[in-house]
């Protein structure tokens, strides 16, 4: 009963927090709302017309939605790089960052689910996928594994921070015996979500571009580079605009994680390129399309070369201690690394899987305005959710709101 | 497929002959036999005995769900009947049908009665909407039937009559010009070079110095598309047909990514078939009208093949390049082709075991 009262008060306080703020905050939230509304309008058009409102066709049947989904699973998984040191290894330097990281994971997962739903032909019959009342093709279909791990990870990433914040809200210390098992589980789970998502593609013998044993490990490496890079950027913003203290040491440690992951990612990229181009086979055609174009069809060329140059540049910058320890340079490197991996693990991975088609047909894909609108709307949704979560968490952590304080 | 322990079908015709006894002895060589017409799969109940009665009940969760929805249904029905004075009986019936269709189960798991009632609902719904009557079958696979297909590369001249017949027979979307069959025009002397082949030609055929090869769903015995479906909306029937329950499909298109043969199509918008062109002889798993956002594909014209006829493409082919029949019938023409011609299949290294063979004269 008491707990319910505390919970009620927490909800009231956080509602109070998220509806009040500086002018900049209101402007930020208003613009996100606007983008979300535009996205919803685009989605309503898509619902009305069907998926023909997007650029996808029978030849390229997954596009921007699934690309963003794949990338965001990686972002969500990256929170673990902060969770593990803090909760399990007791590295207090990460402590301030971990709640933010988990907030990003929650927002990213919700975006993932939104992208999958946006991609569905029949969202009204999605209950067919609910175990129990529908038919759940487990364990045969990797998509059912993905549904399970994503929702499980979402649950973990909501409950652990919620427990900690709930205790802190009451001015109590959180008991490590309660949250450490959960945190430990989420460490393995994070690797699981990204590996399972990679297996979704890796298991298809029909698509040689994906059917490659390095796909899973490369997913992990790129995720552990892009995710923490985003966390660094977010922490930089938070530390400028709020009273939340984040020490330089924390940022530097996360930057180290990003650096190592980016280096491993680059090594794997080299290995992949070597395999595709040293002795090209029939199966290297998708890679040819991606990097050089086939038959004069070159839609992805500018994107992938931008991604590769940004990726290399960022990795080089991060590798030198002097450059990395300069925060302005670090933030720049994180930004370009994030963009590079978004291209590379997003449509740089999904689209070439379909080109050339099973019988060599080269039909290109360009997203439509509707599709881009929905995509932006979902990103805005993610940012909106994250802002709400982060704002509440920061206020609790800094002690600005406490149960029965007033 | 007499050997149940085998994971998928493999071509072992010599040993099969001894074990096989076809259900009918009419001796017709192609496409099954007319006896099939008299067979009524719907009325037949499979009786379970022993522990099967207890353990082999697949409908547990669905019946539970149905009971739940039945409650809701009665409630909704009562509300709409009592509150509305203007709606007529037809509208109410339509609403009732739509509601039941929205919350029905997976066709694959339905009993024969449930299959029949959903088919009846669909027929009635079409009648209410258009005033026209269609016939829809829910005929199950017959025993000792395994459909197979062979394509004679030497004979095909690229006329595409098969494509047209397929579109008309299977009520495919006319607006997006959906076609299950693709005819690849290949250059002589280059072998089976799909990369340079043209599957979208608009000129007089046969073009000088070219040969033609048709592809469609190969009805693999180890179909990758079936494995990946998250909701089991697509499956391999006993007679080897790989089919889709259009009403159960959620439209994720994972099967499309998994198919190595470009055999699947998606309804990107609401399919449109002019009312006077609708083929009214339908099968639930075959050519009934689809909706937007679901997968569809070649079913070897299940509405025809299970009724003992050849698929529309086979019948339409003016050159006789297409052979269809029961692989388990030693007298069928498909068996003759497999035993006497040098046959091959596409992408055999993927282990999909297609039931679609190519051969040359």
C-alpha cells in the first residue's frame, strides 16, 4: 500500500518535472511533437494505401524501416557497455552514465518495435504473433527469437533503473543484491539481442551477402562503437544543460570503449572486403553493387563511401590519445562514427542483400517521402521518450525530487 | 513420401515404386484423375485413439481464445442490435462475419468443420458485398499425392500464355500487374546466365538467338520460407504444395527475403480485379481474393490440381513445355520425364529440394 502511494507520488512528481522546464526545453519537446505528428500523418497515409506508399517493391522488399530497426538494436545493446562496469565490476566512474545509457536503450527498443510495426503489412492482425493466443513459430523462426529477446531486454532495462530510481526517490540506497542479478543477466541479454538480430539475416541461404559468419560479430563490434558514441554525445549535452555532474573521467572511459570497438569493427570490415574482392565469386555481386555499382546502378555508392571515410577518419582520431582527450575532437569523432555506422549497418547492409535479386535482377530502391516521414517520426518518438526518462532520472539522482520532501 | 523419417523429399524413384499404391486405378497419366472430384476432404474426420485423444489436441489455446471472443462477440452483437435502429439485417450479418473473420485462427490448425465454416463465411460475405455467388473449396490434400512439375527448356518459346492464364486463373492484382511466373529470355551460347537474362521483355518471340526459361514457386520440400514465418502462416501441405493462409499472414515479408527463387509476391496495395474477370471457382488456400499487406504465391493452382486438373499454366502452354503431375503415381507423365530425361533443378546446393525440374529434349 505504501509502495503504491510512493509510486503515485513519483508519477505525479515526474509529470510535474516533464511538463516544466526552460524555454529551450519546451521548444525541443514541441518540435519533437511536431515531427511525431507529421510521422503519424505519413503513417496514416501508408495504412490507407498500403505499403505501396513506400519505395519497397517485390524486388527490394525491406527498406528504410528494417534498416533503422537493425541499427537501433545495436544502439540498445550498447547500454550494456556501461551497465557491466558499473553494476558488476563496481567501476564508479560509469555510475553517472549508466542510467542515461539505460534510458537510451529503452528509447532505442521502443523505436525498434515501432519500426517493425511500421514495416508490417497487417498491423491489425499482429496479435497472431502473441504467444498463447496466436501461433508463435518458436524456435524455428528467428523473428520469434527476436520478439522474445527484444521485449525481454526492454523489460530488464525498464525494471532495473526503475528499481534504483524508486529507492533513491525515497532517499534509500538501492540494494545490490536485488539489481546485480538483473544487471548481470542484461549483460548477456544485450549480446543476445544483437546476435539474434544478426542471425535473422545470417540464416538466409537465399541471400549470400548476409549469409556470412562474420555478420553477427560485426554487428556487435559496430554496436559497441555506435551506441557508446551516442551516449557520449548525449552526456555532453546533458552536462552542458543540466545540473547533472558527469566527470571528464567518465567520458574518457566511454571513449576508450568506443575506440576499441571501432578498431575491431574496422578490422572486420577489412576482412570482409578482402573476402569479397580478392577472389570475387557469384556471391560477391551484392558487395560489388554496394561499393562500385552494377550495370550503371550506383544509388548506394555515395552513401557507403561516405560511411567508410567517416568510419576510418573517426577511428584514426579516436586511436590517438591526444586527439581523443580533446573533448571537442572527441565529440566530432563520435558524431561522424555514429553517422557512419548508421549508414553501414542500416541500409548499407539491408538493401544490397536484395540486389541483385535471386535471378540477378538489379532493381534499385529509393525511399519515398512518406517512408522518410514515418522514419523521422519514429526517431522523434525515441528522442521524446528519452528526454522524458532522462529528465526524471536526473532530477531524482540530483535529489531535486524526493518522496514527501515538500 | 512414404518414408516419414526423412526430413525432406529426395528423388529416389526406383525404391518408391514397390511401396506405392495409388488411390485410384484409372491409369490417367497426367494431373491426377477424375476420381479426385468425388473425393470430399471436408466431411472426413480423422479419429484419434489412445493418448492422442489427450495429447494431440492442437486447438486448446485457440478454443480458449474463441470462447473469450465469443463473449465479446455476443456483447458487441447485442450492443449493435439494440442501439441501432437503422442498420438492416445484411449490414448486421456483414459486421458479424467481419468480426468472426478478424478473430479466426490459423487455417493450418483448423479442423475440417472450422475450415468449412470460414469458407462459408467468406462466400456469404462476398455475396453480401457484391450480390454474386462464388464457390470456394477447402479441399484437403489427398493421400498418396505429391505434386511435381517439369519444364522443357527446348520447347518454351517465350509466348507468355502461361503468365496470362495464371493471372486470370489466380485473380492476381491487375493494377500492379502481379505475376507469379517469370520467363527469362537468355542468349544462346551463354548457358543459364540469369544475370544477363531479361525477364521483362516486350518484343516478338521467339527472338532470334535466344532461349526461354520459366521460374515460379518451386514448392520446395525443404522450404526456407516456411521455416522463417513467425506465425506459421505459410506451410507445406501433405501433397507438397507450399501454401499461405492470407488471413493469418502479418505481412512481415521475412519469407520473401528467405526465398532463393523469387517465388513470393506481396500485395503492396489493395489488389484490384475487375468484377467481371473474377475467377469464381476458388480455393481457400489458392485463388480467393486477397487483401492488401499479405503475401501470396503460386500454389500450382490448388483449386485445379486438387480437383484433378492441370494448373492453368500447364493447360495454357501452346508448346507443351510444361508437365505437371503426381510424383507418387508411377504412370504419370512427370514420372516419365524424371525417369527418361536428364533433369536438373536450380540452386540445388542450397538444400531446398525443389519439386520443379528442368530438362531439354
